[in-house]
C-alpha cells in the first residue's frame, strides 16, 4: 500500500509540473544557460543524443525529437538549489516526418519503474510541445498519435533515413524531402552509421543525391569551429574511407554523390 501511495503522489506532482503553468510563458528557475546532456533510447539502446545549454529563461529546446524514451542530466557544476528545467520539444512522428498540424502527444513518466501517463499535450502546427518542468535523471516517453503527411512534389525526392548509433539497432530517424537541387538538408547529425532509401516511385535506386549536414561532435556538442569529418562506405561488407571533409565554423558539410543502396559511417575527429 505504501508503494502505491508513493506512486500516486509522484503522479500528481508530475502531472501538475506539466500542466500548472500551461497558460504562462514557459520558463525554468535557477536554470539559465545550464549545460544539459540529453539521452534517448532508440533502436533498443540508450545513447547520448545532444549536449546543449538551456536558454536565458531556463528552457531546454530540442528540435526533431522522435517518439521514444528520454532523460536529461544537468552538468554537476550547473546544478542549483530550487532548479527547474522547462522543456520545449519539436516532435516528429514515428516515421521521422515533421508534424504539419496540431497533434496529440502522450507524455509518460516512469515512476518506480512503472510507465505512467502524465499528460496528453496538443502540439502546435509545427509539432512543438511545452513541459513546464523536466525532472533530471527521470525517464520520460513520448508517443505521437497519428502520422504526418509527406506527399510527393515535382523534382523533390522523399528519402527515408535509418540510423545506428553506438551499440543500438537500426532505427528510422528521419523521413524528409530533398530540395529541388536533390539535396537533403539535416541538422544536429550524430556521428554513426546511416542508410538511405527513396520513397518508391520518386527515383531509381541508383540515382545519387547530396547531403547537407550540420554535424555534432563525438561528445554530441554543436560544432563551433572548422572540424574534420571522415566519410566511410561499406563496399562488399568492408568499410572503406571515401572522403575526408572539413566543416565550416557551424559544423556544416556537403556530401555529394550519396547512393541509396550504400551503408555509410560518419566519424567526426
């Protein structure tokens, strides 16, 4: 009975933390410019996906969050008494597509290892949801109801991206269109392995496209200086270095001639 009471009390506090300030401007407390490590569980294993700062209002802003499990960790030197981390997440659907209309997102929290529904939050038209408080080291799970539409457009290819980070299994990470120059633009790319596949009917498998990527470094931090990136391809099952690229000061690189039937590995020095 005591454990049940603890779970119920935790559930009430967690639900209040998500909903009590929904009508107010989103902000944290004693959390401005705090360094946050973001972990996610995709493909069956946990890995660190991002290492960023909250903004001046103590809000942790995360773009392109896949449905799945998440937890945050505050850098020890940035932990303060009475600290509250607010969260703002732009959700993708299960296929990695951007949300283009208001969509319900179920938010769960694991309380005493029990997956518990805390709230159902309606995103805005771009997929953003707000959490008034995100508890460090607690495990959350986001479930996006429904799927977004990604219709075909002339001279643009729809590309499904699969990813393998560290020891994870392969998982679907993005589903987007190229621009009219046949370039797929993606931000905050984690070093790891990648595979690409066209939506059937958009292009033959042997037609190459280009990638324009904003890379993260091996510590999952955003790059702020020129950095060397090695690109490998698996040819006949063997990993071969196919290019050494240099990012700009913001971590951007362009990779031409990418093939959908090839598996790639991107390594940041």
